[in-house]
C-alpha cells in the first residue's frame, strides 16, 4: 500500500524545516540526532547509517528492498531511493521551498499558482509514442522525476543529485551451463520471496496463464506457503482455463475475478489520479478488492518478463504473408552506431500503429523527430560509460523501472493490499545483469527453471499460444504449422490459437466501437480547439479519419493510439484546470 497512497511534503531551504502535509505510510525512526522517514522496508542498520555514509556512500549499494528514505540531520535532509524507483518521487524547487510528492498531478496542482509552469507538447508526444516518459522528464518544464539509485541533497538553494549505483553488465555466467544458471535463478527467486514475506504469512498470487506467475507459483509451493490464487479475465475461456490446470494439481484455492468491460472506462478521474498521469488510465486491477484478504501479501509476476524472458531485446521475426511468426532471432546492436536513434524507431513497446510520418504534419516532422531523439540522448547520456551497444540497449530498458508502462498494474494492486514485487530485489537484479544476452533471449532460462522446479507446470499449455509453455520460439513456429494442418484436416478446435478476446487485455478497437461513452469523448477530443492548438504539429485529420474508419469497421488496430490520446486529453484538462 506504500506505493499507492499519496504523500506530499516540503523542505524550506531557509528555515531548513521539513513539513509533511500528507504523510502517507512513512515510518519514523530516530537514532541519536538523525531522523529517518521511510517508505518500504529497506534492509539497513539505522544506528550505523551515518557513520558508514560519511566514510563511503558505496555501502548504499548493499541496501536491499523497495524503499524511499528521507534522512534528516542538523536541519539538512537527504532523500535516497532504490535502484528500481519502486516508489516514484516528483520534485520541484520554487524560490526557497522544495515540493515533493509521489503523484505528479497532485504536485502540479499544488504549485501551479506559485510559479509559471509550461506544459511541453513534445513530452506529451514522447508519451504518445512510447506509452511512457524517459529519464527525469515530466509533462512540464519545472517538475522532475527522481532517477534510480539517487541521493538528493540540498545545498545553497540548489538541488544536488548523486548516484550511488550504476548497473554493471559483466557476462559473469557466459560459460556456465543452462542448468547451472537456471538453478541460480531459482535460488535467488526463493531468497527474494523469503526476504519480502519475512514471516509465514498467507500469500495471494495474481496468477495468469503465462510463464512469469507460473514460475512464482512453483517457487511458493517449494517454500511450502499458504497460497490463494486469483485470475482476472473477461470470461473463463482464456487465462483462467489454463491457470486452473496449475492450481488443480496441488488443490490450491483459486478464484476467478471477472473484469467488467464497462468498469475499464468508469471512474476515469480516480484512475487518472492513481496513474499520476504517467501511465495509461486504462487499469485492469483497479477494483480487485473482492475476495482478497488485504492483510495477506499480494504477489504477481511483474518484471520477470523484461528481465528474464528478454521480452524487449531487439530481434528480427520471420514474416509469412507480411505477418510476424513465432520464429525470432537476436539482433546485435553493435552493428548499429546510434543505439538511441534505433531505439526511437524500433522499440517493441512503442505504441502500435503510430508513425510520426503519418500523424505529424509534414512541415514539422524533421524538427519534431530531431527534438525527440535529442531529448532521449540527453536522458541516456550516461550510456557512454557502457562499451557494448547491446548493454546500452538494455540500460535504456531498465533505467527507472517504475516508468515502464505496465507499472500501473503494480500500483493498482498496491491500492488494496500489501503488494510485493519479487523481481525488485538487488541480488536478483545483479544476477540478471551478469547473464549473457543470449541466455535471456527467448526466455530459455525461465522455461528451464520452471522445468526444474515443477515438470508438470512446464508441460501445461500457455494462454498466449495454447502450446506447452516450455516450447522455444523455434518449436512454437514449427508446431504452429503442423497444428494448422491438423485443424484443416480434422476441424478439431484444440489446434486453434487462443483468441485474443479471451486474454486479460481488452481489445481497444472493440471497446471504442462498443461503448458510446468512449466514442463521445474521442469525438469531443478531436474537435476541441485548445487541444488541437496545444498539439499544433499533430495531423488531427488523420486521427479523425482513423477514428471514423475504426467505427465503421474499415480498419483495425487503431484503438491503442486513440485511447492513449484520450488519456493525454483528460490529463491536460486536469492540469489546465
């Protein structure tokens, strides 16, 4: 609940007083003349903290856990966060006062009458392009986001930020066997779970039909913990169908949590506030309190996909009839001189079907593209410390993990209970950094680790493709060909690929076509003069054309960009008024 509940405090550089207006769940610890205000549970000896800090700030590297810590001493303060930015922090200095909050919208509203603040349309466009912002950027020219592993200190009315940890990609396990590496992943995952749970508490697991949560379930069973599983979906045909096969083996209590399609578009104001404007307000887990024991710890699989499945590693997929297949091959970034520019055009989590050449007016295209790439290079200037371009690419992916577009799921879960992110663990993260890129690609370590932990689990199909979850992309490719042939010959539905509409994620095209609320709001957005003037460089005629074509069923796949634009529209209205 620490990650979700809003907090707001100020620090006056003249009086050197810290004042909490909304204290949230900050725990106060006093040791001699030092006061700690802590969110989360860092593994730390408060008694010897300052002695160690004065002698060598490197000791901060060893503080494990998800945390945000304020250290007050001699009327001075330090603000220290973890390497994951698991608790987001936004800050701004106005005259003699510095304002801090975990909610960007709330902070913006608090200070907008105290200073001239300019909203930056290019930052809105970056969000539209990537579903996230990078570096320390926000949507305006004043407020900043605190980067990972930071020590923020104030001196002479200046904010100074130092970094106590930088990722070290060392390929330590390059020559080790797959089984050796897999057993290490199991060991470190078990340690992370044990550290975060601490006591033999009951555990709620948000279980999908995919690999990440299946692996965590196998680990929880290994630790002999009391488990309840919850699977979300629009019906029981998809994620629940496959996840139920897992829980039946060990007779684990398993609940289906139906996602109401209308609920996804309801409570827009509340969802926008929860997202802090930094994530799409289309939130699956917004109302997940039913049947949950909020005293129990809530676990999920966030982070394992991009750390150990290589989900966003650059790759080339085999295309058949201009459609992607399962068969993919890793791309060597050392063949590209400008990694950040390549990332700008080729990141796999870019907004689908959004091309600047189509949605930006011709006369602004080069200027806008140049500006966006320049901003990204500024955000990632520290990649110069890394020699290997493959490491530079991964650094771009892992810097400020709480800025990842899917982190809103973590925040929405934490709203209702004691949420823990297993992947946000120093030892587990260091292990990821020490792996060879080829071992992370295609999830081979995760699949093999699951096989070692629980062979039965590894043979149960995935909700993503309906085949054994242990299969590699190569195996999936060839199997899919044979399955199609078998289906044509037998018409047996077991050979069909799971339908997208049975997944946890809504079909945004259908959402727009189905609900008048969305159609009305998108229509108003596209016509509003203030919004069009703000985005002076956008080709709104193209958006209008796509919207009407989508409604009439002439095109597909434009739902995501229209919903994201609607999010920015509602956010800007909130910030304006």
